[in-house]
């Protein structure tokens, strides 16, 4: 069946390893949009951090952000929202005090006070560049739970070295309330960076993509998805045509899904042209 919707991750997929948008990827996306194929960005980034990438692409595309918790138009209109209950967010933080240095609380707000950290150091060698890029959106709260004043956040987020965030994940999975939230993990071992999100129960990139396809009346068989990391797994499982990046985590490449080129080789453009525009055989296996 013809592809009607292409869903793609940003980091490690659409962008190269230097976080740049390859012109070849942008051209292929423009070609697909011109052929009437809907483009959807599906990312762990929050909306304002993903928006600049979306604005560099042709077409009136939409964004599924925060690992599936929100769906927004490029202009910022909200089409779907699944927030983390404030009580669950507080319990998750209360249970992980040893990881507050790596933690943040993220809210769905228009500008100021979207992200709260226990401490912000703009000169931090690892986190400083992120803090500086997002200066207008971040704030401090001491203790971190002080920002939970009754409004449901989108998520609690932990970011730091892979081993540290894996330990935080094990601590959260062992909690009695673990069934009340979802965990979404992205790992970049070459950078020794992991990002773990605590989201409302049932929230994943796959669930967000399923909801958007339902709203658009597009069968899953006509959906193509491209990803590279752990948090893309449910999105790839939902899509009728899942495509894995060559630079993907090994587990995704073991699933029998088609494998495109790496993010430094314009793998998104290759996949779009091979499977959506040229309509090649869509069986499983590597390309």
C-alpha cells in the first residue's frame, strides 16, 4: 500500500552526528510533501527545542514531542496532550533524591519556566551548552519538588552519563508505583549520554503516532517510521513500514526491520526515496 505518512525521529535520525540538518534530507522531505505524503516529527525533545528543526523543513508538518505526550502543529497549536499527574511526578522525585542533579521537571508552557532544575550552571562542561541554548525557558527550584505546585507537568526527565541514568531507571522500575507511569530511554553511548523520561502511563512515541494516524484517518499499513534509539521502538512497532538507521542501537537492528544508511550518510533521504517515493518491495530485511 502507498505511504501516506512518514514519521521520523530527530536526534540520531534526521540530524547528523553534529546536530545539523543535511540538505539531502530536507530535499527528500520536500519531495515527499510535494507528493502529498504527510510528514510528522516524532521526538523526545520538547516543542520549543524541536521547533527550529521543523521550521527548516517544507510543508505544514506536525510534531509529536516529549516522547508522545503532546502533538502540536508547527505553529504551536495543540492537538493532543497527556500529562503526568503531579502526585506521580512528586513520588518519582521523592524516591530518587540521589539523582536530582540529573533531574528536571518539564511543563507545557508558552515560554518561561518550562523546565525546572535543582541547579543551573551555565558553565557546566556537559550540561552548560544545553542550559545556554534554552536559557529563556529554564528556572531553578530548591528543592526541585517545589516547582510541583498543583499543575501537572509533561514529564520528569533525567539526563546524564549512561551508567548513572541506567541506575535511576532501575530505581524507578523498582518502585511500588511503577505501574502508574511510563519510562522512555534514549542512549548515546558514543557521547556517554542518556536521557530518561517519566511520563503518564501508556505514553510512548508509538502511542502518540497511533493517535495522530487515527485523527488523520490513515491506516497503520500506510505509515512509515524512521528511528534509531530505544524510545523509537514502539513507534517502529506501530508503523506498517519501520526503518532503522544504520547508527541505531543494536537491539533495533536485530528485529528484522529494514536498515537504511546512517544519519551521517543521509539515511532519512535514502529511506524516503527508496520506500516512499519509489515504492520498492516492503518486506523485512536490510536494504
